[in-house]
């Protein structure tokens, strides 16, 4: 049994921490939300009163936080994790953040002698609860090997993307592609309807033809063809449009710094920003269908 500190128990972190506890580890959890902390305790975690309380004596520290500023704030400085973790602790940050922040924090950790990886995830809330996430991991080969043992309790696909920050790079590239696919899929279904094809007919054809993609066959944005998709539940979020917009903005920031041309990524960002401006970014990201067909 390993003593693990888990900081950040939101929609994703809560399920991840529960799976670590379910695997028999001593998980000391902390979150600013009392309700989230109580839920984690109910799933087998032990409540900590603060980040420093959680990491005391922890052999592994996992963080799942909203943005780069939160990751920098919790790891860096005199009161941060890097200055206060026990010697030899393994640090895993599964937040989705900007690449520069990830590399800055990992460099600081390595300077102090810690192994650390950035390990953002894909799969959504259901996969976090089921322990079937995909992890995209950046860091040294040794750090990845150590982290893999614990990531395996939370995910089924674990990839070493390369050096520090490359996990974040893989995540934003993947989600930029996902956003573009979703918008294209919505446009195709909207056009098909106007041309006289119902959603099921178009789905049956395109899902077995060259237009097939994950956004269509697993998460169809048109109500009907995929019963478990959010489109059949008033677009209640599994992966909120606000989170997709966050990832698209991170992708555009990375593209700008890398001087990479991503015109479709930029257009995807602007369309999801319209959902935000309309106050509808709490819908699932497949809810962009409502923007495309004029019902937002």
C-alpha cells in the first residue's frame, strides 16, 4: 500500500482518487469544496485539512487542478509542494494546462531532486469514474515508469509522449482535432436534414463510409442514432463546451508560440466562444449542434 496525496477532487479528480483508494492505497485527499471532499471520503479516501496536510509523508502526490496558475501556485514557492514534499516523492500533475507552466513546474521539481510528470487525461467524467481514462504523459523515462504503476489504477491507455510538457502538447492537439471533428459532424447532420435525410438514415450511411469518426459513432451530436450520447439528454454535459473552449484556447496559445498554422483550430475556438458568449457553455461540447442549426 502506498500513501498518496490527491489534490483537486472535481468531476474528474474525484473519480480518479476513488479508484486509487479502491486499489488499496492510502489516499489523503484535499479540495477547497467541502462537498467534494466528503464525496471522496465516502469513496474510501481520508480527508486532509490542507494541501500541506495531505502531502505530509506522501510517497506519491497527484494534482488535478483547473489551470496553469493553480498548478504553479500549489507547487512553487515556500509553501508549495516542491518545498514541502518528503524526499523521493513522485509528483504527478494530471491537470490540463499550458505547456510552459507544465515545463516550469517540472523543471523546478527536478532541480529539487523529485521525479515529476505531466499526465493530462482524456475520456471524460464517466471514464474517470470507471478507471478507463487515457493518460498522455510527459517526463523522463524513469519518472514515467514510476508513474505508470499508479496511472494504471485510473486508466486503461497510458502513453509516454516524451519530455516534460509533451503530455500537455498531446492533449491540446487531440482535443483541437476533437473540436474540429465535432463541428464538422454537426454541419454534416444539419445539412443532411435540410436535404431530406433524417438523422438515422444519414448516420447509417456515413458511419460506415469515409465520413466516419468518433464524434459521430460514439457521441453523435444529432439526437437519435446513439442512445447514450448527450444529444439524447438535452445535451447535459459529459464534457462541457466550456472545457472544450479551454482546450482550444490552450491549443491556440501553443500554436502561436510554435508558429504553427492551425486555421481550423482557430475557427473551432471562435465557434465555441460563441457558446460561451450566449451563456450556453455549460452544455456538452456536442451542444455546438444547437449553434449550427440555429436553436442555441
